[in-house]
C-alpha cells in the first residue's frame, strides 16, 4: 500500500464499532479522505462465518477464515486507528463511546472514552438462549472461532472418554450422543459437518465406536431450515435420514441438565436426550451494549429484536449514528449478505455526506466573497443533489447451505422466479461461491489448501 494521509484534527471522526460483516464491507469500500476513522472491536480480525461450521471438525483450520482488520485498513487513503476493545457504553447525547481492553493482558490503561461525529454501530448479536435453564452452563455455541475450536476439542474428548478402559455401555452411548438444538442453517450445517467427520475419519481411527455415534437435531418448528423452499427442506430431511442423523421436529427444549437435554414433543410429552456434546444454535438476541443504548433512547427504540433504523440506516432518535446488520431490527434476515450490503451502502453514504459538507463550505465561502447569484445558485443546487441520498435497497442473491456428504442446497433468485438446486453440483457451486466471497487472496489460498489436505490426508483426530 502507498503512503497514507495522516490524522487531520479538522475532519470529522467516524467511529466504527465491530469488524464483522457489516463493518468490514463498510471499511473495504470507504473513501476516508474526508474523515478520521477509528475501529473498535473485541477481536482484531474479521471472521468469515459461513465457513465456521467446517472448523468444528477440522475440515478447515480456523486461521484460514480469519483476516486481520489491519490488512484492510492499511489500504485506506487516510491512516485509521484499530483498537482491540469492547465498547460497553454509547452516549448519544455527548456523542462518546467508552470501551475497555477485556483481554487477558492489559497495560496501564485498559479503559477509555472517545468522541465521535459519526458512529457506525455494527456489533452484531449474541446467542439466543430464551433464558432456558442450563444452556449457558452446559452447551457449546457456534458463533465465534473459539466456539468452533471448543467443539472440535470436545468431540474428541467425548470419543476418548467413550474409549476409556472399562467404560460401561450406557456411558459409551451417552458420550457418543451429539445433540444439536436449533434446525436453522447453523445447526444443519454443523450436523452435516459432524456426519462427514464420522463417516470419513472416525470410522478409520475408532472402528469399534464409529457405529455407535449418534447425531440428533432438535427443532421446535415442524421442519428445519424454514427460510428454504419446501423441496429443499424435504431434500435435507431425506438426506439426513440417509445419513442416520435423527431429526426431532415439533420438539421444544425446556431445560438442559449436565448430561441430559429435557424437551417437550408435539404430544406434550417430556422426552430426554442424554448427550456427550450439546451444540446450541437457536438464533440471535441483542447484546447488552445494544440493550443499554435502546434504553437510553427508550421513547423511540422500543423493539425487543434490536435497534430501529430508518431507510438510510440512521438510528432512530439519535444524531450521527448509523446501525446495521444483526444488531438492528429490520424486515431483513440477520445474514452476512444483508450486513455486507448495508456496509457497502453506508460507505457510499459517507462519501456523499463528505461531498455535501465540502459543497456547503464552498457555498459559505462564495457568499462571503460576494459571488455572482448564478454561481451561488449552482452551488446551492449541488448541495441539494449531494443531500439527496437514496434509501438502502437490499438485493437478495440467494440462500446456500452445506448439508453433509458433499451435498449443498441453494435457493437462487433467477429472472423473476426461484431456482431450487441441491446435490453434488450445488456443493461445488457452494464451494466456489464462498471461495470467491473470501475477502483476500491469502484466505482463498488457505481455504483451498485445507480442502485439498482434508481430501487427501483426512481430518486430524488429535485432541489438541
Ligand atoms: P458480526 O459479523 O457478528 O460482527 C459483529 C462485530 O462486532 C464483531 O467483530 C464483534 O467482535 C464486534 N463486537 C461485539 N461486541 C462488541 C462491542 N461490545 N464493542 C465493539 N464491537 C463489538 N449469513 C449468511 O448470509 N450466509 C451464511 O452462510 C452464514 N453462515 C453463518 C454461519 C454461522 C456459524 C453463523 C454464526 C452465522 C452465519 N451467517 C451467515 C450469519 C452472519 O454471520 C451474520 O448475519 C453476520 O455476521 C452479521 O454481520 P454483523 O456485522 O451485523 O455482525
Ligand atoms: P435461526 O434463527 O435461523 O434458527 C434457530 C432455530 O432454532 C429455529 O428454527 C427455531 O425454531 C429453533 N429453536 C428455537 N428455540 C428452540 C428450542 N427451545 N428448542 C428447539 N428448537 C428451538 O438461527 P441460526 O441457524 O443460528 O441462524 C442465525 C442467522 O444466521 C439466520 O438469519 C440464518 O439465516 C443465518 N445463517 C445463514 C447460514 C446460511 O445461509 N448458510 C448459515 C448459518 C446462519
């Protein structure tokens, strides 16, 4: 990258919270000539979530789907600050954010406050548990890279414990029961990956145990993947049946005990599912910092789902704050596709705002210099044009999911209809779509190499 422009105190400051899908798309497209930009996030990298389920069984290595945020910001025109910190308070009146270093190693300063002129709020969401007893204590989630690593270790821990000398049969059966709660795409993709690990690797290394492994997916609704078309839902259910993945639909988990999931089936009977490893994937809920911001703006922010924004992604009831992605409550699904389009859109909005500010300054100077009325009219019209910012428009590119056994499903909008595709060809399409969406060449090479390594050498069964 070439020489970057330095920090300029005369320019407005844009503080960006988070470096997930929304913020990363924003930073990638941003022309920050007219702004000082500060990025704050508790992790210093972007995570490519669509490939996270593959990390749980070692199909991919976690580092292959991470991209340090500095790799991106060093390409921006003006020098950008990136702080690893967790924001715990946004004051929309004072226009400040407070954040802390919540990592293990701290320096003399581990908390501070900074002001913003514009805030790009994209902190995502946290795991929904519906307050169900025992979930936080006993289940693994699948949202962050450390979640996937934890699952990978626990899978092998269950297998080694089941293999322990003299283990009674009832314990072997429990330890080899892998339960997934939530039949959304996260739960389905994880179950598919787990099945591949079982079929392609564990059978070779633990032949006496592999047949006893049991995968169960529990879903409260009548079917899994409600966002996909009926034929793809049926295809997934059939494929899971073939792969001996049990699906318990119309079954609502009520409590999670240390070794047993307690659920209620459609006949209102209590059913118990003993487990060795439980993965909980029942969607999103607002983070504490978002809930606090909503309560500060309680007269306008009254949705329990997240932040309310207008059609330009401006936070309702606040000045200078834009919000996007999973932290917002909109008509769009909480997906990477939506967040990244919103990020790109906000990058364009910031350019327009900069242009408008420049034109306003020019108009002011022209007035003071006593410019001709025609010149003033033309500048005033340019300000109006620059102020005219089109609302955000979402363009759905389709939905894709991996379901195991080299099969993927895809709902793709074609012309004015919908194309539902499934199977091996869709799997190659899924792979090529994700490889092309990875932000850097480095990630593309790493992911392609991991896929090749898995194919040729198999997955590693070390409990590292
Ligand atoms: P995120 O990407 O979650 O980013 C939030 C950012 O905020 C993170 O950098 C986080 O560290 C940071 N942050 C958190 N708390 C704070 C704080 N207090 N202060 C500052 N920063 C903070 N969507 C798809 O469209 N296709 C898929 O195939 C797909 N697969 C997925 C697979 C999995 C396993 C998961 C979990 C999700 C998947 N999604 C997929 C959904 C997608 O990842 C989310 O919709 C997307 O990440 C939302 O983007 P975001 O920018 O709003 O939030
Ligand atoms: P989700 O909200 O899509 O699905 C959660 C599921 O859990 C729901 O079907 C719900 O009925 C079920 N559930 C809730 N409480 C339950 C209970 N007590 N017992 C049993 N079942 C219960 O969540 P997700 O799969 O984590 O996805 C979150 C978002 O990320 C979604 O918008 C999704 O589209 C997106 N995502 C997309 C992909 C993809 O496109 N391939 C992959 C992963 C995630």
